């Protein structure tokens, strides 16, 4: 993984794809990634609402398979430079951590973990 010219972006070198009206490899992988994300969300909702244990277990298996497929598509796009990330600002992360630590101190049961 190599940062590109802009140090706030994390991205691999981009694999070029043809710029035509027809779908190319990047379009197909992006389409599958979008579908897997949508399906993961839907299975998550179904898991939250499943009232029967056997149904819950089946949905959980399918959810895990879907989530793994989503991760594989994400990794493929990232490897080919088709998916970039914003680098986290260390100071902002520290501020967020401290803020959430303050929230946690307000919970009535602090020694449960």
C-alpha cells in the first residue's frame, strides 16, 4: 500500500480500465461491492428481528458469508487502486478518543469489561 501524491489519501496505484459505455472490470466489481453492502445491511436488520433461533442461526451464516464476500470485493478494489481511503488525523483521533472516554465515565456500570 502506497500513499499517492496527496498525503491525506491512502491508495494503491490505479489499474487502468477502458473508458467506454460498456461495463468494465472496475464497474462489475464496484456493482458487486455495492450489492454486498446492501445485502449485509438487510441481513443485519433480519438478524435483529429474527424471533426463531434456527432462523437466526441460518441468517447469521448467510450474513457472515455476505460480509466476507463484501470484504473480498473491497480488498480487490483497494489492491487495484479503485478504492481510496482518507488518512486519519492523529490529533482528531486522540480528541475523539478522549471525548468517548468522557462519555464512558457517565455510564452507571463502568467495571463490566
